DNA sequence: TTGAAAGCGATACCAA
DNA sequence: TTGGTATCGCTTTCAA
C-alpha cells in the first residue's frame, strides 16, 4: 500500500480509503489509485485487515461430511447466498465424530471467525465451553436441539420419521425394521431411529427391529450388504425404514435382485430426498428435507447478525413426506 | 498472551514459545503455562501469527462444485491427508464458470494462501496473471493442461473417453452419440466430448451425434429428460456415451421405462465411477477416475512444497475402464 | 532458559 | 478531502 501511495504521490491512508471505496476520497483520485494499484499488481492483504480490525471476514462451518449431497447442498446454499457479501467460509468436516468436532472447533476459533455454524445439537462438553467462551454467534443446523447454544436452523429428524411411520401404518404395515448405523456414531441417525421407535410405540406396533448397517457414514453399499446378509428373510418385515436414501436405494436394488417385490412384499423408505430417490425406479418414498433452504436461512441469520440483530433465532424448516413407489 | 504471561509471572515471549511447544522453554514451565492458558480460556490468535510470520496456514482450493461426489471426494482426500498438518483449506466453488473462478481467485489470494489448487487447466487471462504474480505454488487438478501454471495432479479426460469408445467398438458398436452439456460451459465435459470424437475418428466411425443435456452441471434429471425428449428413437444409436455417471443413470432409467433393452438395444456408458455406477442395476460401464487419490496426491505435493521442494510436479493418476452391464 | 525491542500491513482516530 | 500517529497480537532477532 505504501508502494501504491508513493506511485500516486499520496499517503497510504488515502490509498487505503480509496481501495475500500470510501466516498470521502475524491472520485477521480479513487479511480486513479485503483488503476495504479492494479497496474502494480498490488494484492490487498486481508490478513492485515483482519488483524487490525479484529474482523476476520470468516464464518466457520462444521459439517459431518462434505461428501454427502445434502450437507454439500446446505453448504452450497449458504455459499451462494453469501456471494458478494465478502464473507469467506472456513469449512471443516468431522467424519461424524464429536471428538473431531472438538478439535476442529478449537482450530477454527483461532482464526477468529465472526460466527460458527455447526451441524447438529450434540457436542462434547469441551466444545460447548469453547463455543460459549468464544462470544461469537453460534448457529446449529440440521437439528432442533433441546438446549441450543445460540441460533438454530433445522428440523426434527424424529418428526420426519414419524411422518413416514404413520404413512406406513396407514397402509396396514405393522412389522417395521429400521436400517441404519449402530447407535452412537451419528446423532442424526440415532434421532431418526428414536423417532421411528417413538412413532411405532405411539401407534401400538410390535417392537421395531433394528438392522445395523455399520458405522456412519452408511451408504448404498451398506444398504445392499444388509440385504445380502439377511437374504430373502428380509421380506418377513412389512417395511424397511432406512436411515437415508442411499441406504434405501442399496436395500431396494438388492431386494429386487432377490426377486422380492417392492412394495408388495415389503415397503422401503429412505430419508433426505436425495436425487437418487426421485430417479430410482421405482421411486423411493422418503422424507424430504430442505438442505439448500437450511443453507440459505443460515445466510439470512448471518446477515441479520451482521446487521446488528442480537436475539437468537430458531428456524424450523420442517420436512415432508415424499411419496414414491416403494411403499 | 500478555494476560497469560502476567498470570504465570513470565514474559509474553516465553508464553509464546511455550504454547508453540518450543523445547528451549523449561518443560515444567511449558506445562504450567499451557495449563494456565487453558484455565484462562485463552484462545490463540492465528490471524496475528499469520500476520507476523507472513504465513497464513491456508491452502486455497477452487472446485467447480462442491455438490459433486467426485470433487467432494477429492476435497476429502486432500482434507484427510492434511489432517494434523496445521494447514486449513479455504474452499471456493465456481459453479463451472471461469468468470466466477477469476473473482474467487482474486478474493482468495488476498488471504495470502501458501498454495492454491485449481480444478482444470483452463482459466481466464486475468486469472492466469493473478496466479503468476502471486508467486505461490499453483496446483491444477482433474486435467492434464498442455501449458500448466505450476504443478499438475490429474488425468486425461480424452484418454479416458477413448478407452470407452474403443471398448464399444470392440463390441461392434459404431453409431455413437455423446450425451453431455453444450460446449463451453464445463471444460471437462468439452474435453470428454472431444475425446469421444477423436477416438471415433481414429476408428473410422460415422460421425458422433451430440445430444445436448443442458448447461453444466448436468445430472440424473438431465439424462432422463434427454431420453424423454427423443423417445424410442434414441435406440437407433448403438451406444449412448454420457459425460458422467449421473447423466448415464438418468438415461438408463428412462430407457428402461420406455422398454428399451440395455445393452441389447443400445449401450450406455458413464464417466466418473460414482457410487451410482456400482449399485445401479444393471451396473454402469464407466470410466474410473481416482478422485480421492487426486486429493491425496495434492496433499503429497503440498508437503513436498512445504518441505522445500521447488521443481514442478506432474502427476497423472490415470483412469480406467470399468466394465458394467450396460455395454 | 528467558526477556526486550522492533515490526509485519492495514485502519481508527484525530487533526488539518 | 487528505494525512500523521498509534496500534492490533504475535514472533524474529538479538542480548543476557
């Protein structure tokens, strides 16, 4: 900046103002400074700015996995909505592990982000303390935590599952199995399983079977493997309620290979309304979640925060039953 | 840091050293300082460090889209391999647009990244100039640019397509159609189309038909729509060479709905070896690319760079023909 | 093994 | 409309 100042024979202060578009700098001067800066190949140093102003221009985002269409879509919604706002997203992923989240949050906070977005409402005690001490806005997404740290943009995984169970029961199906990761690894999976059990209990169903598909993240392959392992016996259930669409798709394909009729012999449902649900044949019955909308709503919350809003927001984006041909 | 220093009655300098694990600080002193810092809820300021040392600890990564399993997988491979190295990834996505890339690169460079990773070898002139002026290592991935800016970790999209075309021709198929985005939007798509045409020409095939599936990113839906539009006439081709697995899957599903026999009436091939290729039924013939490996190789290049290696690396991770049941 | 001084590049604040 | 000065929190360098 000093070099630019020398070149235009003005003070660095004026250059600083000009480059930021400060209106108090004469317009012609501003243009000239900008042109000279560009000619010199000057690159503005955001680090120095962040240091001086104590405003990093970063928002930290913690996702369980980036390689998941729905989380990626949330990130995209957020990213797109923030385009042009000058905010940069610092992304970290936890591989569905709370300890990794703790480490990540610690690292991210040293970057002095202006807000932090976390997936889910479950955190380690250390993480929670870090967040509370950080004195920056915290936004928990993809869940409706009973005791949120700050803002919330999510939906109830249990309620979404309840929609599915009620639908299946209306069809006269009573013997359900939940196909998902074993307890503990992915809290959203656990919430979905609990939602199924709660809904089943409320409707006086026989106990819901639980079919473990391995540790999160569970995917198409795991769904298929479950069916391979159980074989035709899997059709003794009335419905296979899967923790996600990819799992459901894997289950579906393998069932068809075995000659099991879907949905006549057994219904299959997914979760997430991934693209695969819509294009698979037969289409999957699933729970539609609004991944992109979560991202955009988070952007809205951030904009409110930057505009000075202080009250904690609680946004339930809801979910919906998406009827397919597998139930 | 001054507060911590006061609390332990030492100089900030010693605290700084202790927190970074400098061995010249007495071990007991180090532990005490660390404990006190934690008790005080002190959070290290990476911004100040980055400012003072002129080392940001950032590596910038530019992807066309984060909502694409393969790019996401590359990011994950890179991210995983960099875990614990103290490097943070600054992610930006271009939505397959070079102008967006230009803007993004400009923004990212102000953060003073220690290296920048770009997808593809095509950039605007301005982008290229920015990169050359930045004097930081540049790694282009997912392509083998004829005139790389710096390092390269990729594969030849054209060669991969050539493998597919040769395979189809060995089966006696001669009337090919390429299904992909219209020219210009996604350079990888263009490279694949050109690869098909070149391979077909080399094998004396009749002209390759080009079926536009809309602007990138093209997905399952677009593949399906192409078939809906053309109807049963699509089976007059011997093979539908699709720009990606999602597109191929959409094409496949819609063909089956129309009663077209795959691969008897027409072969279908994808690109990318996405999970969908393996679990679809029939499985897709596709080109296997090593997305995760690209990420890990990039991490390796970065580690070499940080270790002082200066020579530009050129890594071809290759691709392979993955035989499925659609050809 | 520890400490003092200087400075990274921007901007807040005050002055002209 | 423009400029001077101090300073953000850390680390490099030199000294003790």
